[in-house]
C-alpha cells in the first residue's frame, strides 16, 4: 500500500494531476452525453442531429482556452480585485432584470451582441462571490470568529445578490451561493451556534416563500409524490425516474436512451444525469459521481495545503470553489432522482451550456493556480543546507591523498 500511495502521489509534481484529470474526464463525458441526449431534439428543431453537440464542443474548447489563460493570472490579482468583481456581478444581475431574455418564465440570460451565445450572470456571480469572500476572510478572519458584525457583513452582501436572483427567479443559484458563503464562514472557524440560529431563520423564510406562490408549493408537493400528478407538475421527475429504472446495472448502451425521445424535457441540460443512468447504468452513474467526489476532495486538499502554508486567501478560494461545485452537483443529481424539489441548476462541467461550462473551467483553473503557488511557497520556505566555508573540510568529506599523507607523517 505504501508503494501504491507513493506512485499515485503528486507531491513532487508542479500541480495536482488528479484534480486536472477529473475535470477533463467530466468535460469529455459531458460532451459525449450531451451529443447522445440532444440528437433527437436537435434533429426535430434544426434538422441537424449534431447541432447541440457542435455548439457544446465549441464551448468545451473555449472553456479550456479560458481556463488555461486564467491559470497564468496570479492570485494577487483576484485578491486585489475581489470587491470590483462583486460590483461587476451585481451590475450584471441588475442588467439582466432590465434587458434579459426570458426562457420558461425566468429572465436569466443576456444576449451577447454579434455572437450567437447567451451570458448567464448568475454563473458569474458565483465566481465573483467566492473571490470576494476569500478576500474578506483573509482581512477580517479574527473578527469573523469573535464578533457578530464581521460575521453578518458578508451575509448581508449575499442577501443583496440573493434578492436579485430571486427577482429573475433563480432559486437554485440562491441556495448554492448562500450555502457556499455559510460553508466558507464555517471553515473559517465561526461558532457553530450562529449557523444553527441562521438555519432556523432561513428555513422559516423559505417556508414563507414557498407558501406565497402556488407554483412553488406545487413543486414541493410534486417531488415528494410525483406519480400523483405525473402528467402535470410531476411529469419531468417521473420521466427521469423511468430513465433510472431502465438503466439497471450497465444501461441500455450509449445512444439507446428512450426517454430522450421527447419524453424527458431538458434531457441535455438539467437532467443529463438521468440519461447517463439510462444509457450507462448504475456503473456509469457511480463513475460520474466518483469523478465529482475526486474533484471536490482534491480541491479541499489543495485548500488545506494552502492554509497550512499560511496562504489564507488561496485556502478559502479553494474551499469556496469546492463547495460550489460539490453543492451544485449534489443538488442537480438529487433533483433528478427525486430527493429535492425541481431546480434549474446545471451539472457542472457536464451539462449543455456555455456560461456554466466556462465558469466551471475557470474555477478548476483557479484551484490549480492555488496549488501551483502553494507548492512554490512551500519550496521557498524549506531550509537550505549552509554553504561550506572556503578551505574548510566538511565532516563527511572524503580526505584527499595529500591530506592522508600529512596525517601519516604526524603519526
């Protein structure tokens, strides 16, 4: 086991290769599954079965290129511009409410002039919020652990972002961002009893929001028993559950999904994991979950190494990214399996969508950058052997022939 552990270790590498491998594997699996899940829909809408596949392939290439560019940006730039990035995110969330494009009752997208793509400000807000929070915790870490004021200030900022997201509406992003901020505060050492009090207040607020609108209550009740109204509020979930049932252990085979044939809505976006389970079976679904677990665990490990190296901004940046990716993947999979109410959240690095894919790639690149700078800092901090004084023999130095002859003469 020791030899295997040493062989799999990345301690002597410039960065964590397992982190990069898991991210690239998820992107490759996502491209293949988006191609499979969208072929019939694309053929019906555009006459080209590979329409969404080609677009997603371009998104993958753009995401890799942007991620590679971000990899060369020092963490100091993100530390200095955290507040500016948060201001940009809030500005975009305001703009989308005014000139955004409405899809399925939600105004979440901004059309980019001259380009056939749409920008989703909520994805940018996730990244900007993490950068802001990492800088805030670096500056006010002792106060966050001791005083209510320093603890509540980032939550008030989160409340502003959450309010703008609710107006879209995008409740899934509200849950992910709020959970990420609270997770970062918890990992910063804030007292646990404060979180318990806030969870009670948030649960009460969530209940009031659910009761306020009939469609929200319908979502909450339909996910608990989707078969009670399987052709209305429970339709999407029942079709996803049928896909899971068809998959069995090894699936129907790549490209052989039945539910993607106009039965399961959003098969290549929010519910792509159901198609994975149907075509690749339980084995394929667990493999994808394992890749996400590997990615999150390695990102957490990178953050821990940065924290031990006295790099708080880098540490909390990695923690926040791990929390965002892990929470979003968990919620998406839980929604498609009927464990949570339906939310419009993509599966990071897997689902169809340019904004989500590019931002996810940037997050992975930031964690790799944290790992690179942490390893460089650790190497610089290692003590070096003192240089030998000129003309003075070292204790372990082998004597020359002339020195040996002198010793024999003295004897």
